[in-house]
């Protein structure tokens, strides 16, 4: 993978940063994309200390013009895009009866539309190269649902369908498209959950422990590597057995 170029959305912190670290260790050059440019710059600077090339980009993935400009800038700077990791995502939780329409729209726009827009730009570049790896970050809730997360669950379920369609449309162009569906992963987002919610989830994990950002990053690294060349349209569940 040394010398390849990866775009990681939501790459400034959390799971995205862990993915970036894993890629950098393999010699992959990285475009760190985040809505917070300062955080993206900090991460890019850290990555360059490993000897790879890394640059920070600010982009709202729900904006087609910003996504198009992002890919144009990355191709101009790096010369190619070998890997796309659609990791950017938000939550705006609430029960269906209380969920505001704007909260539904915001989550769908960032999580699902953002994945679509980035994929659309990526395949333009990758099809010409006749090579590409697209990895989308879904979630366990796409398969089991979760009270209070109708918007988030729907967005992640949509990502699964989008992944499979992308795989079918572009397999002949040398592009694979897969998804990783994390279970309960320790992040700033999950840290904010009430203890009662955490305890209930813990009881449902056969392995008896929560996952880490590195667990997710390692699965994504595999799907981005040459080792996964005959795998496409699949979802890898990283959840300690919480869903089988």
C-alpha cells in the first residue's frame, strides 16, 4: 500500500484519526477531511511525522460543490485517489414523535448523502485508474435499529444499500466497495451516553468488552489493502458478537 493516496472523511479525530494512523503505518499518503479545519491540520501534521505526505481539507460532505472541489484539490496535490473512507457522520437523537424534521434531514444529509457525494466523485477518478477501494462506515444499528435513533439507523442502513450498489456498478472497473459496521465502540460520542445505556449494551456483548477505534481501523485497513481484492459488496461487523 506504500505510496497510495487515501481520502478519509471525518479524519480529524476518533475513528477517523485511528484509520489515518493505521494507513500511515503502511506508507499511505492521506488527505484528512474534516468540517473542523484546525483539527484536520493537527492530525495531518502528526501523520507527516511518520514520513508520509498528508494534507488537511475542510469540507461539508453534504455539499456537492464542496465535495467536488475537495476531490479536485486532492487529485491536483496527490495525483490520484486509491482509497476513500466515508467515515464522516453525526447524530441528532430523539424518539420519532419528538424528532424535528431538521434533525432528520441533518443526519441523512451528512451520513448518507455525504457518502453518496464522495463516492460519486471517487469513482470518476478510480474508474480512470481502473483501481480503487471504497470503504463506508455503517453501524450495528443499521441491522438491529435503536430507540431514539431513527435518523441515524436509517442513514446507516442506506449506506449498506449504497455500498452494495456501488460494488455491482464498478466491480468491472477494478473498484471494490465494502462497509464496516461497528458495534459499541469507545469514542467521545459513546462516552456521552448515560451509564444505564452503556450497562445494557455491555450485557449484550458476548465478548464482554467494548470495542476500540483500533478494532474498527484494523478492519478498514484490511478492506483497503490488496489482501481484500476479491471481496466487494460486503459488510464486516466489528461488534464483539453483539449482532451475528
